[in-house]
């Protein structure tokens, strides 16, 4: 299905008027300074870096300021605030198979790469035969910081608040659910709340914790849905017509909630799609959501102004060509950039969905793309970082092979790029 073929004329006019009126901004309150990288996908949660002139290629002998090993296994992305890096990992016990996983939080000095602290937050007792998806880990959700505290999340195994010295402020391990393939979605701030999705095999729900105490502020069950019900997405807080919304993709549908009360505002259905991973993006008055497995995913451009079930009235355009099931979309200016799991990069017009270009890259992709200074950074699972121009014509600017598996998304801060591989963390500049 061609994207631009599904857009009606009234819809196009409305979108173009929205462009003229100016782009609505994503709400990113309490997530640190603009030059920091305080959460999954950066200050706005949409993969937009403030860095200027980051490298497009690097020599591993001269352009790596430091490289340090990271214990255990974890695919959480690094976050950076005020000269410190925070990330999580899971260290298995020595038995084969391991009987426990030590779920840990780490803090490193961003300038030197030295570990400032490494603390155990929870201990996961492994059930007989328990395993997770081959592309997952027991420490995949990315931490988030408000500058004073760091919030770490391990899905059904617990969520905790630590101070900048690694001391526990509170911990909540009572929100249990069967995640099916391990946790994946990261927590977000919504005012004084910490929100994350608990989309498990049965009875999926969205929950908001009080940031100061870790107690449940509200818990909203997902609407009734067919099986499978599990998903692994990260919410996005947006502002529409002066009011905040919490956009939360799920299996079978995407729902928007009032972040204060947890009340559902609207939903768009996409039946027979589950295991949703990409984080939504928001620009030009449209929310962009990728559906999941099985078969080809779809990209939906949704006007977030309705109420109730708006499936038939508020989808501006859609496409099922080369849509990612794991990497999140990226919007730069009037264009949306995608890279599919199997390495097809593409660029489309935000308002109409018109395809500008598509290009096959080598390898497979899980990390979400990042934009910095007119450049888009794409990291393959095989460890190759390809840099392309953020333009309506495909232009490759550089490519570097780290020769280590990469599933975590990179972070930009302090004029550097921080890249987490399977066993290491790099500072590149």
C-alpha cells in the first residue's frame, strides 16, 4: 500500500495548515539540560541530539577517547547527565544454567570512563527453563534521570530510584506480570509520575508511580483485546491543544491517556499485530506509531485530537513498506526517516507519506537512529555505524565498523558519542 494514496484532500489541507501554524512540541519536563542525554532517545525522547559537528567516521586507534568493559549483559542504552553516565546490566550467577541474575545499575565518569559505582538493585531468581528472546536481556529498559535521581527499571523484576551516589531511595518490585520475552520498554516522566507499560501475556496495564515514593499513583488496564497481548514499547508524552497526553502503543492498538488520571483519551486499532517495540514520535500535529509482528509492520500517522475509538477518522496516512518492528522512527524537519529490521532505510514526507528514497544497508538493525547536526546515525546489530545526510536525497557520509554486536541506541552528550556494544562502552569524539 502506498502511503500517499491513503491521504484524502481535506486531511492534506488540515495537515498543511498545521505546518503553517508551527510544530507542536513534545513535553520533556524534568529530564535535564538540552546538551545531556537523560532518557531513552535523548532530551525529547525522539532521537534528536543538540551536538554540533559530531564525527561521521572514526579511527578506532585515535578517535576513541576511551573504551571500557561492561560486566554482565544488558541492552539498555546509556544516558548521560552532568558528566556522569548511567546504565544497567544483568550479571548471571556462575551455575550453568544460572540460577540468579544480579540486576545492577552502574555510574561512570563521562570524561574518563572510570566506574564511580556499581550497585545491585534487585536479584532475579531464575525459574527452571526460563529464557528470553535472543535479542533481549534482563536489563534492556533504559534508565531515566531528573538530575538529582536515577530511575532504573527491570520490567516485572522491579523499578527503583537511586540518588547520584547509587544509594536506594525507594524500590517497587510488586508489579509482577508475564512479559513472555523479557522486558523492553523504558520508563518516562509525566509530571510528578514515573510511567511505564506492563503489557504482558495476560491482563496488560499501564502504571504511573509517584516519583518521590514509588507508590502506585494510578493503574489503568488495557482495553479488552485478542491474544497475543504482549508488547515492549516506551510511551511518549506530547502536548495537544494545551493538554498533555501519554501515547502508549500496545498489542492490537495504540491508546492515549491523561497522564494525571490515567483515563483513556483515544485509541486506534491495528488488529492482529503485537510485540510492539518502536517508541512513537510526534511532529506537525501527527503521532507516528509502528505496528509489530507478524508480517510487515505498518506506520500510522495519527491526528491525536479525537476521543474514543478514532481508527476510522483520525489516521491521516499509513504505509506498510519497509517499516521497522524494532528501531524507532526519526523526524527531522518535514521528513520522517526509518530503518527496517532487515536494513532498508527510507525517507518520507511527514504530512503526506510520499516516499523520497529508500536504500538497502548491510546488516540487520535494532538500535534506533539519532539525528545530530544534519546527520543521521544508524547502528547495525553487526556493529557498523553508518552516517547519512538528513536530506531528501540519499547520501552516505561515512561508515565505521566496531566489530562488536550493537542493539542499544547510542547517546550524544559533551560533544561525544557514547556507544554500548555487547561487552563494552565507548566514548567517541
